[in-house]
């Protein structure tokens, strides 16, 4: 009925449900028949959608047309091989046409305008959009030209930044000059000008070597002020610049300072977690302990990582036990649905640890709750079946089957599947 009225989306929903039902009762022949009808409905909906793309293209709404054509193509692929052979070439051709028009009439002029205005960020953004739409597999010659155009934008942007670095260096603002030269190196590396890459790195290396002590002094000051996060970030940036300058001596020096700063930063975070743990705020404590572990990893201190990981797992266990206790209360009060949610949450929390024994214990509690709820729902299914409400009985039995599957209770699964299929047979008779 829905198919005849060209309401393909609704028809698809019913066909999917029909296929599932036939498979669940082992009627493969009918399932295959319904699957073919499902494929036809999907193909028809894809055609319907593609026509909307044609209209958007006529109105020069290129972005909208591309999205519609892509959705239509993705839908067609779900309709099976027959439909892809029938309509695939046509759909692809229209999609590619919409992309080319969008590039030639909208994106390319916008990119060129941004370059003219020296709005480098916008120019890069536009060229990246274009390259996504015109990959090498679509048009190799055009793609290579676009890649070169983007590289040229990076080169011109790097030139501008490098000039700013020269001015800062002359003004003896060495810290800012080093930062600016570093940015110029990052940008020129994205270009295809090998000569400039070498020259810019030489300028950065010279500036960095001459004023490395100043950078180190700033880091020392930040650590004394207990601003460990900022100190660690400064040293990390210094290591990065030293690597760009290819100076191993400075790499080693700043790496050592960076590891110290990260260790101090991790300890500071961990201390905050300790206070929350004392206040029995397990969730907040766990979040901070987790962060302290992440920062400790940057410190390269294995002992610190091990100790902080233990505290993190301890907080998770306390948090999980609290949630589990709420599940126990709900279970005693026969609020099985609610209990199941609590137990499920406790499993999710404890699974963040690597303690297999605890994970198993909490999972068992969750499975017990699933069984209790499955039994309750199954009884409601029995009542509906006795009352002749086979549709509702089927839905309830189906839910009890799913819960038994979660609980991995094969005995109940077999029993509930049998009752579900009995209700389905009544529905079809």
C-alpha cells in the first residue's frame, strides 16, 4: 500500500520488519521475497531523491545538489547490484557534474579572491574544499594543479610570516621572533619550495641557538611560580623548535626540562584528585586521576604512571560500587528496569580499569538484573497472549528474548524464542 502511494520511506520500514520476522521464524523463502521488494523500494526512493538533486542543480544550489546526489548514491548502493547496474552510472555522472560546477563557479573564484586579498587562511580553506571535491582519482591533471596552487599559497603565507620574524629579531624581541620563525618553517614545509625550506630552517636555528637560555629562564620562572602546565607547554614547544632547527644538544636539554615540568604538573593534578577522594567524590576524583595519568605519560616517568594509575582504578572501583549499591536497592524493591540501568552503568565504569575479576563480578550483577527483568516482561507477555492481544504479546516476548541474550542465559533464550514464535504464528493466522 505504501509502495503504491510512492511513500517509499514508510514502505522500506515495513519491508525491513517483514524480512526480520520471516528470518526469525526460519521462513527463508518468504524472507528472500520480501528482501527483493525491499530492494525495489530503496531503489525507487533513491530515484526520487536524485530528482530533487536535479532540481537543486537547475537552481544553481550546488552545495545542496551535491548533498542530495551523495545521499541518493549511498541509498542506491543499499538497493543491490541490479539497481547499481541500472542507475549507478547515471547517478555518479550527475554527482560529478554538480561538484565540477560548484568548484568552477563558486569555490575557485573565492579562493583566488582570498589570495588577492592576502587572506591566507581563507584561501587554504577554499583550496582544501576544492581538493576534497576533485580528488586525484577524478581528475589527475586538475588535482595536481590544485595541489601546486595550495602549496603556493602556503609559500606566500610563509614569506609574510618570515618577514615579520625578521622585524621582531631586529627589534631584539627574540622570544617572539623565534615563535614567528617557527610558524614560518611550519608553513613553508607545506609548500613545494625546497630552497626556502632550507633557508627558513637556517634562520630559525640561528635565532634559537643564540637565545635558547632566555627560553630556559622563562620556563624556570614559570616552574617557580608553580605554573607547571604553562612551563611544560613552553618546554614542549622548545623541543619542537629544536627539532625543526635540527639541534640535538638543545633537543636533549629542553626534553629533560619538559619531562620535569610534566611530572610536576601531573603531581599537582593528582593532589587535587586526592582531596576529592577524601571527600568521597569518586566520579570527580576518577576524572582528575585519569588526567594525572595522561599528563604523567608525557613526563616519561614510569613509576609516576604506575602509582597514578592505581589511584585512578581505586577511584573507579569506589564509584562503581556506589552505583552498584543503588542497583541493589532497586532490585530489593523490585524496580528491575531501574536496577538493570544501575548495574549496566557500574559495568561501564569498572570496565575503564584493567581488573578482570572486578569486571566479571559487576557484569554478573548486571546479568542477574537482566534475567529478573526478562522474567517479569515474559509474564506480561503471557498475560497479553491469554487475553488474545498477540501483537503486544509478540513485542513483550521479543524484549524478553533480547534481555536473555544480554544475560547469556541460553535456557531462557530458547524458552522465550519459542513463546515469541508462537505469538507470531497467531498474528499471521
